[in-house]
C-alpha cells in the first residue's frame, strides 16, 4: 500500500515550495495548475527531457501516468499532483453547458477514484496531493478551514477522509509552516508521527519522518 499525503492551503502559503528539496531523479510532478514551480532553477530539474514533469489536469491521463509509474518507473518514489482543485475546476468548466445532476456525480466519482486508487500502488511510492482551502465562519465567529471542493457531492463525502495525513500550509510571522493537527481545520496526522503542532514545510523531511515512523 502506497503512502498518500494531502497538503492544503491558500495560494501563496508554501505548498509547492515545500517540494524544493525532493530529489528530481526520484520525483515526478504533475502540474495540473500549469503554473510551474516556485524556486530558482526548477526548470533544469523538472522538465520533459528528464521525464519527471507534465502539465495536465485530465483525470484519465493522470490515472494512466500513475499506473505507469507504479508498474514500470520503479525508480520514482514520489509523485506530486498540484493541485486537485484545478482538476475539479477544469472538469467543471469543460462540462459547464451540461445540465443536471449527472455531471456532478461523474466529477465526484472521478476525483474520489483518483484519490482512492492512489492508496493501492507499491509500498515504496508516496503520492502527494496539493489542494486549496476555504475558511468558513458561522454567526458566532467560529471559523473552520477545509479543502475547497467543487459541487455539493464532494462536500458531502469529505475528501479529507481519504487521507491519514492532511497538512495545512500557512505563513505565520513570515515563516512558512505546516499544521499537523486540527486547530479549526481538517489537519491531521497519525498519533506520534510529529512531535510538534507546527513543522517546517519541507516535503523531503516529512516523507523521511513517515518512513521512519512506519518502520
């Protein structure tokens, strides 16, 4: 069973930057946002020639890529999908002229299937889903941050329930961090995995901690 992580946060909260220390030789990035990466020199690390980077938000294409990496490209140890929100929005926009419930049912099924199947790959593979968040406030002033989804069906099934680790990316006093446990949010991680409520936003360190924890 593969390792599956969700990193969620507002735009500019350091989600993509957390990938900066991963090894390009063993990492494959699916750039659904088509915005490129966010550190100096990334184009020399991730590109078509190196066969470790693609820009697409098409779910069948992403599914085929994941299956191919799982079965044939065994040198790849980390796959990043950045972001799942663009995948949802692009599907919605492509079918915006369609009426009725079916298109929302299809979207929910496709996204749910993409995340669910990510758990079924080889043991030494980590799949990281990046996601945008939304923060809701009630009349009493209580606020809660969760993954932003498209359509009521995805709201009802609660996408976070498919992950054992959900990290919330934030910038606090100029420092980029990940929240590891719920604090008015859907952040969560296995008991004892992290020593602190806040950790450095470095995906390499996070995966190493998870590997050590599992042993």
